[in-house]
């Protein structure tokens, strides 16, 4: 047992993190294998662990240790890992100390039960089943934001949890050119004479074989199944239980393989990040992901920059054809490639193409901001959603299950999370560009089945750093320029101009 | 929030129990779905929860509350639920307060890692892989026993955990007539001209169908799958995560159905008990099982008194034949019934027939007692096991995987657990007899597919009482006589005399 303040601080912080990782298993189990009858007790378990974790992280002793550790020689160099650990622990301690334990407990209990209500509501296409829970979890998070405080608006107090240092005002500025470029590109695509044939992706593809194929691919790109697994759930997600134990989930339909396939690549991107965090720093900020935005950058990078590339399918298409000969034996790789990159406004975010994807995010960003700021009542959400959806996509959801009930996030109380997806797209485009400059022609490497050099480069540049740098700083260090929209816009224009023959 | 001492005590005890139930999920997951790479972190999680649970249960405040609650009006009647709750909490508080937290943490961490070592050792048939872990966990439990104290021998200090009020000396006395009767009955069976044909149970039975069949049966006898599930593991077990969430496991082989089938009935017996505990008393002793012996009485009752009865198969045999026509279409029910009750000394305890079963227990009881008392070195266990096994069963295990490595219990440090199986057999025979006196001809009821009257009777007499009565007192209350060997011996002699045509 270390008897220095810094050492004691890290040790106690680690205990809280281990306890929190027990809660991760409760959450994973709730989505995968928990019998329906276990929901009420699961809520009690979540509530208790939330209380204990909160008490441990906001214990007065932590405050004393944070103060005492500031004198430690190791933290005097602000570029050191130790300084970063202390900075992040102090940030979390100060934030959570402002939030009453009772509020955290209530949030955990409510989130667990609201999740069950959301599932039922989505199955029954009934917003009314979910709306009282949405109201309750929204109120709790507004209370949290008020307790924590903010400069400009409620939204920022929650955004800080997912993307430290980010603000709604800055996001609006950052997102505007992405929106313009997406709308412009979509317009040109719709006018294009080229129409990729989506029907060729459909057939009868046994789920067992889909599962085996996607496991092969996930392993080939660097997801370690000795330290992970892939299960089936309603809503795909990735959860790290701890070092050596990172779990992905997806959902399958027999009629098409690509929905499950790309969702596994997406989650495997999260998983590869988690598996690349330094295991010996588990429990310290240096052993945690930098932010949710950086996390999404990795899921989007592996899903889109890798998984939807020409080189990737030059390598894997033969295997896919052999796995589902009835569907793909007679389909050329070029047509297949165009089909998996087909751009088409559609109802469901997780199935969206790269060009329309961010429009789904901007809709959620605006609506959740309006709810948090009190400009949109929960009861009015379905109407507001459908109206905005029609304006942006030219489609109207036939029901709320395919509208405002489609995503799990709000049921958990994850308001202000959605922007991290677009931040992830921005970061991913910049980071992938930098990787190409360092590693040479990645598309050719993928065509040869070489994915591990990219994974290892990312381990070095991103994963291995944990939360040592703030997200914007991390991206700037890797790419040599601040976060901006140019690389993402260039990527979208480049890839889709080629596919759609645009000039 | 109650502000009386009794109420506060119960609330804090309940929190510790909820925390412990998180550990139950960690344990279940470790056996079912945890990836291999997660073992080290899982041990850290177990160790932390063990510490927190131990600290909470032995907190000085608990001691103060126990003292203060003694003046509560509700506990003055020693027959009240409140008095029983206080009695059991005091017993546990006093016991665990004598055990240093560091020892509990070390035990939890060691047990988790020893379990992994045991699995590997069993797979590789290598006692050497396991023996250092066995030594370590044995030492830790001896230290615990020494800390707790005992009147006569180390064994009693551990037995108290599983069967409050029981001692090794009393077990020796109680078990002697069972041993004599089992050996005598086995001798007469071996001399009998009647030889049930075991080969008729073998065939090719797809695991999927076995699983569906056994789920139908488990539900029919009263195991609720809305509040439970059945998975596959190396070693079958039952785990309650909480009210509404009780999980069974088993292992299948395609060549025969009855191994998995009876193991599910056994675990379903545990599960039916857990599901019958009063949910609103969760976290109080009145919401917990009375003892491991009483628990085993229910697994053995449902497995043997119900599942191996004539009436049970009069009801289910048609379904079984329809499920596996290739194997059973041409087999008469009488021959089938004799086959599933065939008596034959064999190597594996969990596959043993009712007559030889207790001989497996007596062997383990004697050897673990010798290890705890220092009369048998860990290194000498395989030799002692094989020698004793040959003496009792006329067989020599071909390897330790089928000898002293076959059971999971010692790897967890569960020394002094095995006798609860034979206690369970004793209790089960007495309780089942009492049920028959109350409910009429149970065999006829089973033949009509009526199992719920028995389950509901057991809920009333056993499950609903939780740990309100000490085990021996509970059995005596139900049966009107103290625990003894007569009913079990009468049951074995009756059933097997009929099957083997003994006089």
C-alpha cells in the first residue's frame, strides 16, 4: 500500500472504478440474458452501486488527497501522465461533489426502469408508455445540470460529461458546414443518373452464418475474442467490463446481412479502442477513453473508413460470396460496393448511410437541447420529431417506434450524447487522414488483408494515451491541426462523387 | 426511512445483501459467458465486493443496532419473524466480525482464480495444476475457522456457515445408519437376478431438443421461466440474482438425455425454493433459505422423489418418446423407469443413483475433514481418494478428472458443504412423507400432471418461512419428529426393492 497522497488517491479511484465495472456487467446482462422478472431487482442493484460509486468518488478524503497530491513532484510537469490523472480526477471530483447522492441514486434507479419501459414502448409503438419515464429522467438530469452549474445553457452541463471542454455554442458553429455540405451532396446525389441497386443485398442469409462471418471479420481487423464476445440484443452496444473483457452486441435479420455486419464493425471499433487502453492503468484516467467523441471516432473509423472502403471488400468479398452464395454468387464486387454505400434518406439512424447520418444527429441535438432548455415539452416530442424529419429527409415516420422511440439513449438519460457521433465523424476523418500519411496507401493494405498496422498505429496514437489529453488536444496532436469540418466533408465528397459519378 | 433501530438494521442488512447479489451475477457470468481474458479482472471485482460486503456486515454500527434492536417490542416474542431476523443477523454479525476483512478479500480473490485453475486442471486431468490453489484456499479457510473458533474441531467452524447448529460429531452419528443401509441395499441389489438395461437410454438426442424438453418439464413442475433461465456450463448450478431472477445451468451430451435432464430437475428444485422465498423480505433472514441442507432437500426432492417416480413418468414418458422417437419409440415405460433408476456404482457423484449417492458424500466428508484437521496433506489427496473409492465402490478412477477433481466445491473453498447433500436427502425423505400425508397420493397426482399442489404445499411449509426457523427445527415442525435416517432408508428400501424384486 502506497502511503503517498497521489498513490492513495489513485488506489481509491481505482476501487471506485472496479465497483463501477460491476455495474457495467449488470447493464450488459440486463440487455442480453436477464429474465424479464429480474427488472425490479436490477434497478435496486444499479441504484445501490450508483450510490456507493458516487459516495466513493465524492468522499471528503478524495478531496483532501487531490489537494495533497498537487504538491507531488510527479505532477509538476503538466505534460506528465500523473498530472493528467490528477487533472481528470479533480475535474470529476469537483463535478460530482456538486450532485447530491440521492439524485444519482434516483437517476440510476429511474434509468434502469425507464429502459424497460422504453423497450415495451418501442415494441408496442406507444409513446405514451414511455413519456412519463422520459419526463422523469429528463427532470433528473436538468436537476443535475442545475446542481453542477453552467455558463450559458443547461445543455453544456451535460455535454461536459461526454465531451470535456465542449459547448453547445461551439458545436453549432462546428456542425453548420457539415450540415450544408451534407444537404448539398445529398441534393447532387439525388439528381445523379446513377442508382446503386440495393435489392442485390437481399436474400435469405442464415443468422448462424452471418454471426460466423462477422466474427471472422472482427477478429481479422483486430478485435480480440479471447478478451471479448459478441451477443445479440435489441440495440447494439459495446461494453467493457474490465481489461480482458470487452463485449459487443448486435441484432440480426435473415433477409439482409449488412445491418448486423456494419453494426458489429461499429461496435468492434469501440471494442478495439477499449482493448487498446493500457490495462495496467485501469482505474486511472490514463487507462480510460479520452471522451465519447473520441470513442465514436473509432467506431465510425472502423465502420466507415475501413469497412466501407474498396480495399476492405477487395479482401473480404470472396469470403462473403462463399458464405452466402445464393445471394452474392452472381453479384459483381463493384455493384456490391455501390450498394453498401448507397445514399438514401431513411428512418433509422443506425442504418443510415454516411451522407445522411449527421442529419439524424443534428435533429436529435436540436430536439434534446429544446427539451433541456424547456422549449419543447415531452408530450410534443413525437410531433416535433416527425415534422423536422419530414423537412430534413422528405419522409414521415409511420410510427414512433421508427421515430423518436428508435434510440436507447434518452431512456438511459443520455441527453447531450448524440453530438459525440458527429464529433466522432469529424475526428475520424482527420485521424484516418493522418494514419494514411504515416502508413502509406491504406486501401491497398486492406486489399491485402492488412488491418493490424492501422490498429497498432491507433493504439500508439490514440488508445494507449487513455484520457491523458483532452479530446480536442489529442486530435490536434495527432493531426497537426485543430478539429474542423474540412476532412469529413472532403471524405464524403470524394467517396460519394466517385460512386455517383458527380463532378 | 425508518428511524428505529430494528428498521435501520434491516435496511442496512438489505443493502449488504443487494451488494452481495451483484457478486452473484459476477459468479454466474464467470461460469456462463465471461471471455477467458476476463478472469484476472473478475477476481478483482469479487475481491472488492467481498470487502465491501464484509465491511458493511461487520460495521460497528450494525453491532450497535443489533444491541438496540433487542429492546424492540416486536422481537420480544421469540416465535416472531422479527425475533428470527434479529437472531440470524446477530449470529452472522458475530461470526464475521471475528474474521479479518483482509482474509475475506484474499479468499474471494483466491477462489475466483482457483476456480479457473480447477477448470484447467480438470480439462487436462492434471492435479498438479490445481494443488497449489487447493492448498491456498484450504489454508485460508482454516485461518477463518481459527479466527471464528470452535468447540471440538476445525470442521465445525465451517459447517456452521452451511448448516447452522450442526456438528461433525452429530453428522457421524446421523450418517452411520445411512451408510450401513446403503451398503446392505447395494449388496442385495448386486445379488439380484434383475438387471435393468441401461443401454436403452442411449442414442442420438440433439441438444436443442433436450433443452426444449427439459424446459417444458421444469415449467410444468413449477419453475417460472419469466423469472428465471437455463444455461449451459461445465458444472450445473443454481444462482439467485434476486427476486424474479433465478438461474439454472446444466451440461448436455448428445448420446444420452438423462444426465442433463436430472441435473436440471435438481437445480430446478433449488430454483423453485428460491422463487418461493418471500420477495418482500429480500435482504432479511426471513427472505433467505433456511440452510444449504434444506436447500439440497429441495433439489433432491424434486430430482428423486418427484423426477424418478412412477407417476412422473406416467405423465411425461409419452412426451419424451415423441421428442426422441429414434431412441424411445420401442422402449416400454417399465423398462425405461427401471433404467433411469438403475443402481450401479460409478465414478461421478452428480450422475450417481440414489443408493450409492450418499457413499460419494461420505467419502468427501471424511477426506475434507482429514484435510482440514491436518491428517491428510493436499499432495496425498489423489491417492487417498482413489484408495477409498476402490474400497467403497469397487472401482478405481482412471484419472483425477474423474476422481478428486470432479467437483467444483473445493475450488471455491466450500469445505464442509458436501454433508448438506446427505442432510438434504434425509430432510427430503421426511418432508416428502409429510406432503403425502397432507396431500394424498402424490404418485397419482404426478401421473395426472399435477405438480403445483406439491410446490404450493412446499411454499407454505418450507419456502415461505425463509430462515425463520433453524433447519432441524423447521424439519421437525413440518414432520412432527426430529431429523433421522428412517424415512430415507425406508424410501430407498421401498423403491429399490420393487425395482429389483428384493424381498
